[in-house]
């Protein structure tokens, strides 16, 4: 949706600046490989590119991308109306890191490796008719989610299963619903000691209790081939009426509620607070962002494009005229035209956002082994669901393995 909105609005950028923008569009399954290959070869082929904030934990320390603070803070290069303070704080800070393993995101010495463009919060999208048929209310805690998913699986009929969550052997299985609920119980992936050493944190008693609930929910109420499920299968099943709810990206539910999907117009949205003692949801987030290549031959022109693409006028255009969700600017979320558009066709979406946005941020610890360690976590989760390893033992072994890798890399 972000590239679509940009392409539809590019004439405005040309009229404002006289600049032409040459762009490439690739499918997501090959996109990151192409970007990484270009950057690692010090290629000047791309001046700016879309990325996820997690990827900048590799690109930044490698010297492949530019710290954008230099441009943001330069009044000669940044329009005062750009309003950097208008970006949602949790989202903006999640795109900034000082490059030190374990360093807090958004710290005073952080480098702004990318500009947030659009983001995903992880919450509940559910089928209203199925919930009504089974007499199930929207869950307000992890206990209630496990029970609701089981009742939906039992009572809706037609082979419908209760809840869709990701399960493939990938870091992307951990980051959406799983980590959002996990973090709501104040659990972490890694501990950071006073002297900056990292160690595994997922084998606490609280973490083990959470994993038991999560595994039980998948075993009782998830799809039969859960271990193959990615973003696409989770969304497609909801849109086709094969599942009663998902705990995943809110924008995944947004797109399943439209288009030619069988369940279009029948879905609703709710923020999810896994921990009954928590004050509000604390979703982990994915942030589609814009980064500047360090190998660009014209960084000023690149910044003018990035400034326009992430500016208020274009964000409003995308949000009100296109399907640019979720916007990263606070003022767009206050826009009545945008809120009315959501209220009309996406029941509960605005309320979900308002409840979740203050606590929405990246919950992972920034460090260079992120993808490897998080993928190993997903592999361990698969073994638990398949009953190949007891949960307590599996988490102890995972922590031992992670600690070994951290020490070997000089991080632990």
C-alpha cells in the first residue's frame, strides 16, 4: 500500500521539486535479498529504499546507510513544516539505535537509521458472525483468548479453527502476536547487564508459563499445518472464513476485510491486553521505513524525496485517498476524514489504535544476531507444539544455546 500511494502521488513531488524519481518494485520474497546485495556491494544503484527497522540493525553498523539526524536537524535542508515531532514517539524511537548491542532504541545518542513510513500493530481481527454463533466475547486476556479460541473451534463448525497465528521456522513467527503478548507480561528476549553483556531471558518462570498457554492454544485451536504458516496463510484463512480470529498485524485484518475476500465486510478489530494486570496493550510492531544509502551520489536530493514521501501532505493523501495503513503521524490519526473512513468499514479499528498506540514499539533487544537467535526461538516453539520437547526443558536448552552464541560473538 505504501509504494502504491507513493507512485500515485509522484507527480506532486515532481511539480514541487522538478525532480524525476526512477523506482523499482520487487515482490517482498526477493526484495530484501536484492537490497542487501546492492548495499553489500557498495552499489549506488539505489539512493533510497524501503526497509524494516530490524534490517537497519545490520545495515547501520555495517556502514551501508546514513544517519538521518544530519538532515532532519538541518534547517537549510528540512522544511519547518516537516514536523518531526508529529511522528508517533514509539514508532520514531524504534527506528533509532546507537549501534551498541543491547543499546536502548531511541536513546539520546541513537542514530536515526530510517524514517518510519507505515507500521503494523499486532492485535485481534475477528469474524463477528462466528463470534456471535459461538457466543464468544472478544478476549481481554491470555486466559480468555485460549478459552475463546477453543470454544470457537468446537462450536462454529464447518472445519473452522479458532485462531490464526504464524508458525513457520522464521524470526517472523516470534515478532507479531507472540511477542506482543509476551511483552505485555513484562518478559524480554534478552537481558542487558550494567556492563553491556547480553544473556537469554526467555527461560524465566513467567516466560515458561506464557509459552505453555501459547502452545496449548495452537495445539487446541490453531490450523493443522501451523508450522508452515506465515503472514500470508494467517491472513488468507481469515479472509476465506477458515479461521474465526487472528492475533497478528492489524493491517493484515484490514486488507482481509476488503477486496474480493469471502469475509469482506464481516471482520472487526480489537486491541489485545494479554496480561490482566497490564494497563493497556503493548504491541510489538513492524515498521516499513525509508533509509538512505551511504553510497548515494546525491544525498541532498534523496533527502528531499524522503522528506516529501514521509511528509504530512503525502501521508494524508495516502491515508484518505488510498489504503496507506497504518500512518505514522499523529496528526493523520486526528484527521476526521481518515477516522470516518475507518469507522465506516473497519469496526473497532480506530478504538484499537487509540488504545494500543501509546504502548506500541519494538520490544526486541537490538543486536547483530537478531535474525539467527529469533529464528532459533521459532524452531524451539515448533518442537514444543509438536510435543518433541517439554516446554521448560526446551526453553532452558534454547537459553543455553543463545548464551553460547552471544559469548562466541563477544556479546555475552
